[in-house]
C-alpha cells in the first residue's frame, strides 16, 4: 500500500471536447468534465463530497470515519481510501448480508483497512434514526458520521466547485444522480442563463427532486432530473446499455463507468436525437467516475 503522503489530486479536472457526429444535426457542442481523472482511488464527485467532510472531521479531532453503503458502493471504497491517506480509521456499515468472496469494491475497502459491518435491509432503513446512530456510538465509540453517499451540506459545497473550475461558458451542465448532492452543488453555483440536468441512476428516481431541494437554503428553479434512463434500477444494466458503452469506447476510447456515467451519457445522446436539448447549445457532462 502507498504511504499516506502520496495522495495526488488532479485539480482542476480537465475539460475535454467530445467530437461526435450524432450531435452535429442539432449544432450541440458536447464537453466532458473529467472528474474521473482527479484520483484513481478517490475519483470524481467522491473526492468533492469528501474533501470538506474530511476537513471538518479533523478539525473536530475525530480519528474515525463511519459511513453507509450497499455492497457495490463506490462511496464506501472511496471513504476507505480517503481514511487511509488521512491516517483515519474507517467503518463501513453495509446493507445486506456478507457474501464471500468479497466483490472488488468491498475488497478494495478492506485493503485500505476499513472494517465492514453488515446489517439486514430492514434495519438499514433506520440508519438515520437517532436511536440507531446512538447504538453505533455505543458499539464503536466516537466517530465522524458520513451519510450514505457522503451527501450533506459539506458535500454540496465541494460539488459546487465543479462550476467554479470552468473557464468556458456552458448552457447545460449534466450529472448522474444517486443522492442529489452533486446536482444540488452544481445548481447552486450556476449563472442565471445556465441549467443543471440530472440523470437518475435509480428506478423511481422522482424522490430525488425533494432530495435536491432539501440541500438548498433557497428555492432554485435552474435544475431538473431525468428519470427515464435508469436501465432497470441502481446497479442494473441491459444489453442496450452495454452496446452503447462498447460503441462509445470504439468511437472515443473512453470507458464509461456503467452504474452512473453511462446512463447519463446515453440519456444525453437520446435527448439530443429527440430534439429535447436546446439546438446550438454547449453541454457539459460531468464524468463522476
């Protein structure tokens, strides 16, 4: 394992123009904000969500991070890596039963020293209840609590910096959605003429509208969420999505992460084909990794 002083970050993340003839009829220019290149172990919006939370944890003199996630959670893996590099103990409360061998995400978390604790799905639904959290403190002692997906006001603050890094003007900024924090951060930093467009990776993602609104101190009307491109639900995929990913790689030599990013990109191409994106607009897609 690398030493704790070897965490390197590529910030600001680069912006790449995507030349694809499928956008030419509408005159749309498509760009990628390559947050997936910030760091291979703590990529994209995972780092942006964690950076101010890590600072808060250290300021409050916590030595342990505790967070929640499913068996394939990138947030769990990223928190484990961040804790390792910052010299902090990490605990991951995992939804569902333990299965051996561990999948790649959980194995990487363990490799970074994270302790995994499994709870049944019914109990997991109460993860935000005070009584449940108090029980975790009784079991594990003091810790800094990170919500599922790392999504809180500090995470929104970190995600707002995506917009602050942009040198060129854009009309639409798109992001995949799991908890809504990334979209909320982007929306909070936009200029009056810009809009944020989210793509739910979850089936029944209309609840994300309330989640994004809850992150804002004031009502914003500069964002919306597409819920039609979930491909069966979270961490689900179809042959149609797989074919899109393979074709995209053949055209651009970019491997799309399939849980979030590929669904967003498919949605953007489909909306452009339908004429649902403003003709002649500049669209930036955040590749969250």
